[in-house]
C-alpha cells in the first residue's frame, strides 16, 4: 500500500537534490571569488539551519503528500465530471499553468492570512539570500494540500498534481540567488527571475507583499502585486527572529498566535488574530 502511494507521488524533487547541492557549492565558490561587495553570501550557521529545515521538510512532505494523494484520488474518481488524458501535451500545459496560478493565490494568502503565514514565515526567516535559502522550507503543508483540490476536481490525474508542483518548486530553487543580475527584458517581463524574487524576500516597506510568482511573473503584473527591484533588498522578517533553533523558526509564530488568542476579548479579536494579516492588532 505505502509502496503504491510512494510510486504515485512521482516527485522529481528527489532526483533534483544532487543538482541543488551542486549549485550551492558552485554559488558559494562564485561568491568567494567575486569582486562584488554587496553580496551577503553564506554564513555557516544560517546555511546549516536551512539545510536541516529542508531535510526534515522533505521527509514530512512525503507524509503530507501521501494523505493528499488519497483525497485527490477520491475526488477524481467519484466527483470529477471528466478525466483528462495523462498522455496529452495540453493536459500537461494546463497542469503547469493551473498549478502556477493556484500557487500565486496560495502564496498571496500565506502572506496576508496570519494562521497560514505562521507556516510560511519560516522560509522568510533567513537574512541571507542564496540557494540554501531555497531549501529553508516550512514543515506544515496542510494549506498547500488544500490549494490543489481544484485540479483533481477538474479531472487532472492525481499523480500529475504533485509532479507538476515539483516542477514548479524546482524552477523556484534557481531564483534564490544574488549572483544573477537582471535577465533580458523579455524574460523579466514574463518569468519569475532572481531579481523579482529578491524583491519578494525583502523586508523593506516598498518590497513587502510583492512578487508572489512561482514560474510566471505575469500573475503579479495582472493582479497588481508586482514591484521592480530598485536596490538590493534587506532580507528576512520585519521583526528578526535572531535564532537558528529550527523548532522556534518553525513554530514560534504559532506560539505568538496562541498568546494573542489568550488575551483576545471577543470573537472579532479571535478572527483578527487568526485570519487577519501578520501584525494585526485590535483598533482599541
């Protein structure tokens, strides 16, 4: 049973891990031999933390995805009005575009709804921006699983959902670098690039809540969340966490939410602390 589920996950990320590690080494070497003075580069403690969070996150992702796959299969078999062909090129095209659009909205929600941000903020906790930062992943993936529900409901074969999402994640790994400057304008116009994603990781006021794209930056341009990189950002959270403890990095915001809920005076306060934007406080 477990073997069948694992086989259905079809996760290309597992095959890409050696490539990720190779690019980390290449980037580290390139930064050390670079004449650019504004690159933050790598810090040993920060890099170790990112790699540990990625390693544990990869194991937990298998569990979350296995549970999600069962739910997707049930929806696909019993609810979906039609089943799209697995071997058609246009099914794959719809899948990649659909996942990227859903990722945009999920990613935007994860920055604007505090209870979802509590999981996602771990990825933004580093004050460095390099390929190891891409591996600093959250451990709570329930909201991600929920975001892909429209795909099996529309007839997308369940195993393809995670394959498509893995392709999206692999692409996103390569935009986590300071060593690549702006790319040719046509590419910058259509695709998410290192320049665009540096903005997303910035804690500067003009960069907050911008550039949610996975693969295509056109979603941000269409929905009014795009910002151009004007200067190199200040990376990390608006309130630095000042710790390399992975438990605090992953669950510290949940503890802060619980503390706020204990002092809440009304149901409106409860709703604000849970579903308002990060930093929400009652007007009074």
